[in-house]
């Protein structure tokens, strides 16, 4: 089955330009079997799928799977992609600012899987650019997969990510990381299994079902990006994440007590 394993929707990510309905229509037209919604610290994009599932499936004329994930902003380990079992709907992951090791423990405690998004990407968005990642590469032993192809980073960054996945023998995800319509369908993950829900995906990752992560967009995407804008975004993210990580401490404690 063919999935885009890194998708941002207008409903769930403040910086995304495509609503869930049009995202699904685009991927269906491109022959994809499904997508993993990975909005920033939010499940609102997938919530929209639950509202529109019947109509969009009928319009597609075939089965299309929308999995429930999240791209979590850690305090010290960049962005992490998290997939929890079907039965788990904790609000904890909608509150940014957990440290990387804390997040890994809590995700595994809930029966979920976790892996770094674009591990060699830009600035503090990427695990391997953080102090934690640089000094503790063995942290990868605790990860369940690696995003080894991301359509919005450079070929070199993707090669390094693939090398990381191979070194630690982790399943590989490929995702467009699309925030704009023209990037949709620029990356994919082919999974040699029938995936109908989060539980199927978690089982496939743990059983090391063969997966292929690839794409063809990166150079065209990068040519449109301005270096100065990119650098400002990295600095802005660092400030934004540190401030909100601190402000959210009481909310995290509240939800932790409910787990």
C-alpha cells in the first residue's frame, strides 16, 4: 500500500494551506492508498476526516485510509512523529514541550510508536541538530522508525537520514511534509501489508514489514525557498518552542494525571 506519511492540514497546522478534504482528493487522484495526518501538536486535521469520512470515501469510489498521527514539538529533540493505538486519544500530545526522552517513554507506555521527522533537517526542527541528538545518537535505539525521505529537505539531509535508519536498523518512512498544494504527492512510503488503521501500522513497524521510502520533489521545493527566510524560521521556532514549552508546564502536568 502507498502512503504519504507526513501530511499537514489547514485544520490542524497553522502554517498549512490545504484543507483535509482537498488533501485527500489530491492523493486519491495520484493513486495513493492513504495518508498519515501529522499536524503540529494537534489532531484537528484527523478530527475533520472523522466528520467527512463517509462522503469522501464515496467520492473517491474506493477505500482510502487516513491514519491519526501527530508531529510533536519537543523541548530538546526537534520534531517527532508519533502514532498511538486506535484506543488511545490522550490530550497530552496536543501540549508541546515535553523533553525527547520523556516523550519516548510516554508514547511507548501507551503502546505507540515514535520516530524523528527529518532528523538532519533545518536547525532545531531536527533531532540530529540538537545537543541531545549530537551527544546521544544512541537514543535512536529507543526509536521505532526514521523518516528517511522528506520532500522538503535537501538530498544530503535525506541521505544522512537514510544512513541513520540503516545504522540502527529502523523501518523507513517517506513523507511529503506538504504544507502547500504543489508539494502533495512528492513523497511516499510503500508498505508490504494491508494497513487499515493505526494498530495495523504499529504492528507492521514492530514486525519489520518491508517498507520503501522515496520521492522526487526535493530539488524543486528547495529552489523556491529563500535562505534568509529559512534561517529566520529556525530562529523563530527556537524562541516559540522554548516559550510555549515553559508556559505549558501546568497543562502537561494536568493531562499526565489523567493518563
